[in-house]
């Protein structure tokens, strides 16, 4: 099956923030056609326009900056557990992990599932794709199908904080090797979603220096995504990652202060060149949702800043700045990166992954 | 001269933010009596109450949470360059570095000068005291007097970002030795003062990942303050410090994410014990501005938070939390600390230093 | 029964934000002794210290700036619906309106109930007391007891937005009469509590110009509180109040822009005098929680500001500024006021009301 | 001269925030060609790309969300006082009022000047145009030319807070008449520009309830812009406007809570219809910078909100919501409006005015 054919898509969790971002990302998409929307039982049977209407106040619960694409408003929302898949080629899911554990296997039994949930992220036979980074992990798809007896498969995207970090590390790992990584994140409130989300009362004039489970996720996922396929399994990348993850009063865009020890000495210019050239092959694929650059290095001394840089290339580019030598880690460098947590870090990144899997033939 | 005697004090830069914080810190002080206030030529000759009145709007330019102590309102402000010192025992200065270069030598020629300015911070014969940390650096006072032919001396306090870091490191350095330090700061806007300060337009929904010269200051000062006196000079502490300093939208309180490699293995409990016991001798001095603890470790998982913890013990205690093992640095630990940048990190810290120098006889 | 006797008090809803504020307000109270704490079934049977501990993260859910008074930590929390009243003289309640409808009548059947809930606020036989404003409404207590067959009674406090407005209006109404009031509020996020509260995502870099039911509450309550007792009922004050209520990104402190048409012409100085003198009689009672002033007029041109003024007299004083003539309303004046929504506007205001009712003999 | 001819334009104050917004608004403009840029002496003689480079840090001082149009980077900035006008048809100025008083007369002696400065706003022979509102005020141009002996003329735009208010009032004034207006504004920090601008320290977790001179400006300008031309002068609109103007912690977008007394009774639907239809004639002109609607009424109960609505039609549409009856003013209505203060409220609004003056032949 070629990229020219339009795949029929279902979006599960369509009424939530991430689900709505899927809809925006899939509007007028050349390769995907949204055929079905699903959500929890509460929304099932309602038109999408009614499902996002708050009954008591009459307010529309639409959370994206872009308006809701009109073509989706009249689709009847289905119950996620009873979603009809007969005319569906791919499912995009944007639901809580507990719900994903229940419904994603049902879908994956029949079709590929590209997910933003963490439910299956740490399973041995489940690849966590990042575009341009680890397409070789597709070898796990056959393993997963065999293990689980599925016709489809499930592939969750990484945690939003992992995304920018791995994009910045991959070209360095490839060219110079990596000995260790120390990272402190300053994460946006949109990363916590809406239920419960982050109360203004808790974060205004404040920082919350702990996000449960986040540091473990980033550490584990970075090693997994940069790991090598060996005999049907992933060998985690052999360097340690140590993180402190904090929440700051920023709407969108995760900022990360990164210190990297390289295995081989590299000049700052070498590092910049690696970022400049590291994704040339992926970018040459010309995928519909791919930005002109996956990482962009800026020489502006006070950048990247979340409010000014998060929307570069519609939030699909990780912006890096402040590259300097570090004198603590061996062959150390340090830099600051910014990654849009709800664009490349969530739904639109998942759509790009979907395109990538089609282009490479992993989704037929 | 004993602590019992009240010293006569001049506050220079009294109309600015840090100067006003000196006034609040010196209100009803048992050891210090404010005799003179000085500021730039523009304020000279005015009553203090008039000097802080904005002529065009009639607004009072008073920036502390605490009201202005009434006893200072009627003092006539003198021109800093012409300050009369005949009846002054100590000068506290809170002025820009350029101005400090001019007037601090004039004062120091006659009396001790405890300063918040960085003008002399990096001079070889100038001690940078932090209470409870490096009173042995007082040996430089004689060197400085001899070098410069002064009767008094000048001692600037550290940069506000250095303060919390060194308070957290000192007990570890003493007990376990330190191999290296990596730190990312998230600094409050009050650290930038009022001219120009940080515009809301630049920091709202944002982070600025660069503060000019800040990282070099923290790195250099940490090594200097923890350095050893040897033959009339300071040997910088022999471990590297690597920082990234950022500005966040918090009013007061610098948060720092710290990774430390220890020279000797220590359990997390050992580290907590070091913090608990590390300042016992200093605290036993019972100085008027000293808090019950210089560092406080909290087991609360989401703390320290700037809005909730910065005012512990009136901003004189560095609050530490989230102690964990780090697997990157040798014998690594990581933690988050919070230090009030305009209390212990500025004027009130300088007053405490003044008390300390009196108690130890360095100021007679 | 005299003020000298210490009343035994139960606090219902003790684990929530407002309930915790009651505990802070009642710490070491000369007239009240906290004997019992109650909350929902989930907390019942636990020690208070355990009831405010988050099981999964181990975090302490304590929301006040002041630490939790130690004496309450070991009290066993009771189920609000089964609260034992045998040794209780007064109940303070801080619960949602739906829960209040169920339990407040149970308590009021036996003892006086001073509430922050709106459940009974609009009932004809229920007085809504504001200290210094409408003690004559106590005539309704007998009516309520007779109507409902209760030995005690219930008296809810006003909505937090009503509080500052009525404090500013009362002296004007008394001296000059009021023809009409137009008010726009800019309300703090703490007014929305914690469930659901206001998400940072919704209010950062933003204003929400609608708070459901708030405008109706303010309009109705203002007329009721300033109404006259006539033949066992309240005649609403005969002037119209028209409001727009908005939410802004401020933690504590409701700001209100007020335009008032007076019935009789008054100079700006007359108005300031009215505020200065309007509560002299109430203040002369010397109640334990009463501030030195219920309203304070500031001549500072840029004040009142929530962050700088909300804590005046521990949040018990309404701060007014910017008094000017208005040329739209007849005998018009306009001003800006600031009232602490969770101090005088909630629990501590309710405690002051309790003191007031004791002092005036309404609670025996 | 027809609209088809491209006018040659100079932008004065090009290095400042408003000047940069002019450049963004004039990029690829079908009617205007930017030929010259001018600024203060400090920037004169430098390429624009160098003039906006901070010498000490190397940072680019560019303040718009949109990148700087490349075609302007190589233009050499001229000194505003020595700007060459030989090849210029129109000057757009974006400078402080004091500077405008000096240079605008120099320019206006030769060519039309469309300004964002207030310098000439209150002169009797100076029209303050708002697109679609008062093109009849063009009669003042001839008066101004005669009075001052100028070949060109100067026309400043209104204060940014006036803009949204007048757009909302104009259709009501025309259809129903207006008796009085009461308005409370909640203004964004970008309205204060960058020097000095609003410090984060002053506005975080805060409201500043006073903006010097703002209220007088709004009151005077509203009456002037809605005034009638009579015998070569403007008779101010005969209704009173009473304002309280406050600053809130929002980046862009002024929110206004408006209460209007109409002369003739109108239903809420009548009012909505007036807004819907009130600018049909102007919109039919099809000016390049004109939005599809000058005012937009939303039925969403929680809107308009600055972060969600300020960018409607690139900030050129005033968004109105929450229309209700008001029971204080005669035939009273109340509503909330939102207007983008640095788009329609500043440079892009001025460009639209320029287009309007060309289309109507006032600029030939």
C-alpha cells in the first residue's frame, strides 16, 4: 500500500485536550481521513459539537488555539470500548493510561494504534518511535504481533519531556557517543492536562520541583529510544541519564537545561554541525507534518524562550541554544533546549509518526 | 570592643530596593544604630521620606513588604560621595558596582564596609564572607589593610545565587569532600532589581535562560568561599562547578537543581545528618539576625517551593528537598534548594555578616 | 453567658481550604476552644494529621501560609453527618453548599451555626451578618427558631465579593444615602477553592470575564445586608446594584472598581470622613479578631494593590483608594477597593461574626 | 491619485516596539512601499539589522511574534530629525509624545503623517480617525492645513484603550443614542511599552489600579471621535464617560467592562444586530488590512478572554461578549469587550487608517 492512498482514521479520546489536538493536526490531511471519533461513555451517541458543550453553562469546551475544524462537528462520537473498526486503517488514541490498557489491545488486535498514552510504553515488545530517530525499532512490530497474536500493533509516543531531549541527543550519540546526561526540566502546565491539571493557586509566583514518575520516565525512555535492536529486543543505550523535573508557570513549551558528557571530544562547532545535519535523511522524506528542521540551533544569547520559540514550525522543531563547554562531565557540553510539549510532544508528533510508519512501509 | 556596645551605622544606597531592605533589617537592631543614610546626588539633602516620594505622581517608592521604619523617615539623606564618617563605626552599602568602585574605597580607608555590591568580590585580598562558612577568611583583612593602606576594610557578600548553593555544599564538603557540582538555577525577578529589572512583557508565560555573568559569578564565588587560606591568600576549592542560570516568573526566591559528586560515598541519611548538624557551632553564637537553622531539609515530596518556603525564618534559611541518589557523578547525589535572594541573599544576610564579624572580633 | 466563658467549638469541613483557615483563626483563641473536627466520610476516623496527608505521594495537603496549629494534629476527625454536639456550643462550617443543606439543619436544631456556605443565605428568616454592619438583623434569629423549631440557628456569611463592597458602602449609605451602585470585580483565584478551582492553563496571561452566579449573589446580598428589619423580615435596601465579575491571575485579594450614586451630595472629604468614622462603635467593642480599622482609605495614587495591601491587619481590613468624582451617576463618586477573600471574606470573618454574636448576647 | 498606485512610506521610530509592528504590518503591503526608516540619533547611520542588535550581549532586540521582514534588515536607519522626504508620500510615526512634538510638524509641513503618538491628539484642528467611525472628521484636514500652513497634515490614532470602547459604542450611538458610559479597563502590560514598561516585580500576582492620564484620555477621546463636525470644528459627543483604568498581568489585549445608558430603549437583540450590521459600509470597502468584522459578538458565556480572543482576525477585531441588561443606567446595558492594544490599537490600526484615507481620497 502506498503513501498515495488515504488511510481511514479513528481518533479515540477526541473530546479531551490531546484528542482535539489530533483533530487540528488531521484537518485536511493529505494522507489521513478522519472517519470515526470515540470517547468515554458519557459522550457516546452525541454529535461532537454537543459532546464538547458544557451542559450547565453552555460553554464550548474546545482547548486549542486553532478553531475546531468544521467537518468534525457533526460526527457522532462513539463509545471507545465499542468502536467499530471495519472501515478503519489506523487508530490514534489520546486517553488516560488506565483506559488505554483496556481499549488499545482491542484495537491493536486488528489495526495499528499510534498512541499518546504511556500504557504500553515500557513493554519489551513495544517500540516507542520518534521520527528520524529509531525507525529500526520497527523490528519489534513483528515480535509484538507474534507475542500477542495481533494483526495490528501498538506504538506509544514518548513522554513529552523525553521528546526534546532525545532529539537533541540523537545526532550527538551517533557522531560522538554519549557517556552520561544530566538534565533539569522546567515544564509547562499544559503538560499536566486538565484533570486535575495544575491549579493557578499552586503555581502562580511559584515552582513545583517534583512531577511524580516523570524523572523515571525520561531516564528509561531516553535509553530505550536510543537503544539498539538486538535479536528481537532493545538493548538500552549504555549511558546514564539523571534528571530533576520541575513545573513552572508557563502555558506551553518544556525548557530543559542539559549537561552531556560525550565519549569522544567534540568542539562546539562540531556539535552544532551534528544538529544541523543530523536529520537530513529523515527530512528528505518530505512527510506532510515534518518541519523543515527537527532541531534548530539559535545563536541568540537569551534564547530559546518558551513564549517566543515554542511555535517555531508550528511546534514541531526543538529549539536549542546556549551551547557551552562543561568542565564537570568528561568531554562535557551544556545547552538549553525548548520543545513544544503538546505539538511534537503529543498529538501532532503522533501524526508525524503515523506518516513515518506509512512512508517506511511499516504501516502498509 | 564587645558585642554589647551598639555600633553606629551608615546605610549607603538607602533609597534603593536593597538599601530599604537594610533599613528593615536594622530596625530596632540590638547591636546597630542607623545614624546616617546616603544615596546619589539626586536624593542628597532631602528627608528620607521625601527622597522616596515620586515627584510627579506623589507615589511612595517603598519596595519592602514591611512598612518603612518610622525612625528613618526624617533622616536627611547625604550624598554618598560626601558621606561624613566621623561618628560611624560600620558602613553597609547597597549600590551598583560602578558606584561601589568609587565610594567603597573612601569608606574602607576609615571603617569596615559590608557590601552587597560585586565591585571588590573577586579581588585577591578581599574576603567574601558567608555566615557559618568561612570565618577563617578573616585572615585576608590584615592583608587587605596592608596592601591598600586602609584602616577599615571592605567585604562584599556573595551573589544571591551563590548563597544557597554554598550553604548546601559546605557541610557536604567538610564531611565527605566534593568532586564536582552541576547546578541549574531558576531565579526570581527581584534578583534583577528595578533598573532595568525584568519586564512583565519579557517573563510572563516565559523563561529567560540566560543571565549575563551570573554563571561565572556562581562558579568562581563557590570555589572562593569554600577555598582554604594559605599564606595570606585563598586557594580556590579544588572542584569544578558548572551552572546554567535562568530567570523565571517568580517574585522572590531562587530555586536551584543541584547535582553533586562527593569524594567519599555517603548515604542519603548521612547527607541529611550533615545538613542537620553542619552549622551547630555558628548557630550556638546566637547572633541577632541568625535563624534557628541555616539549612533545613524537608521530607515533603513537592517542596521546596518558592512561594511556600521562601519566608521560612524570615528568608534566612535555605530550604532543601528532594534528596536522591544520582547515577552520573561519582558518589552522586541530587537535590533541590530554595534560598531567599533578597533576604539572606542580600541586605539581611549582610547584616548577619556584620554581626558575625563583631562577635568574632574582626570588627572591633 | 458572658464573653469571659470559653465556648466549645466544632469545625466542620476542617480538611478543606476554608476549614484549615478556621483552624488558623481559632488557634489560641481567647473565647473559643476547638473540641471537635469533622469532614466527609473519607476522612472520618483518621487523625487530622493523617486526614490531610495524601496517601499516594505522602504530601501534606495544608493550604495556609501559617503552619497548622500543632494542637489540632492529633484530633480524630468525625464524619460531618454524625458529629456529636453534646459538648459543643457553636459550630463553624466550611463545606460545599450541597453538603451544608444536609448537615447545617441538624446542627442548628441544637446550637448556633456560623457558616461560610451559601446554602441558607437567601432564606427569608436567615440573617447574613457582617460585623459592624447589621447586628439589628439578629431579630431574625427568633423568627428562624420559631419557623423551624430549632434551638440553635444558622447564619451564613456573605459571598467574599460582597464583603468588601458592603464594608465600603455601609458608611456612605448611613450618611448620604445611596441611589445606585455599579461594580466591576477582578477576583483572585483562591476564591474558586481547589475543586475544581482555576487551572493555571485557563488564567495565565488571561482574564475570565464570567463567574457563574457571582453577580446575582453580590447584587442580592448587598441589598439584603443593608436592608432594614421590618416586622420580622428584611426589606432589601432600595437601590440597584449592577455588577460584572471577572477572574484574574491573582492568588488572594478581590479588587473592585466601584461607582456609587449618592442620594445626597457629599464632597470627597465627606466620603473619606465617613469611612474613617463609620465603624467607631463596632471597633470600640474590642473583639479579639477585629482589626484596628474595618476600612482604610489610602492616599497613595497607585493603591490598593492586592499583593501589597491584602494582608493589612491580617486581611481583615478593606483597603480603599482612588476616590474621585464620577460624572455619570447622580452625586456620583468612584473608587477602587481591595478585600482579602479568604480572610475577612471567609473563615476569619466568620470567627469575627461569632465573637460579635457573643458580645451582643445573640449567642448566649 | 488612485489606490492602485503604491505610496512610498517612511516609518519613524522603527527600532521600537510599535515601529517594529509597523514593519510587520507593512510587509508585502499592496498599497505601501517602505522606503525609509528613521529613529533616534543613536541608531542613525546603522543598518536596521545592526540598529536592533544589542552591542553588549549580541541579542537581537526584535519584539514581534512575527519575524522581522528580511527586506528591511539592510535599510540604513536615518536620524528622525533629518529624515529625507523627497521620495516619501506618507510618514507613519511610532515615537514618544515629546519627540513627536518636534518631528511631526516637520513631516506634516510636506506630507501626511499617520501617528501613534498622542502629541497632537487633543488639538482642535487635528482629527483622530478610527476606521469606519468618523471619516467625516476629514473636514478638519483643510482647517489644519490652513491654520498651520502645512501641505500635509497629522492624524494621530486614539489611545489603545479608547479603540475598543469606541468601536463598541459607535453602532449603539448611531441607532439608539447614548446617555452615559461607565467603563472599567483591565489593561495588558504591552500597553506600557518597554521604557520603562511594567516590571514583573510590580504586576505578578497583582493589579495596579491606576494608569496616569489614561482615564482622561479615554473620556476625552471617546467624546471627540464620536463628535460631530460643525463649522470646521468638532462638537464633542454629548454624553459623559466615566472610567477606572487598571493594569493586569496580561501580555496583550485590553479587557473592558462597559455599562452604557442608551437614549432609546433597545432589546439585547437590537444591540447585537447593531454590532453585526454597524460597519457594513466600511467593510464593503475591502481595505487590505481590514478584518472581516470590526466588532464580533460571541455568545460563549466565558468570553471574550484576552489569551483566547485577542488574535481574532490578527488582532483587528474587537470581541464583545456577556451582553446583559443593566438596571442602574437608564435603558442600561452592560457587556465586556476585548481589543488588541498593539494591533488595531496601535500600528496595524494606523496602517488601516492610512488605507482608509487613501480609499476616501483624503490622502491623494
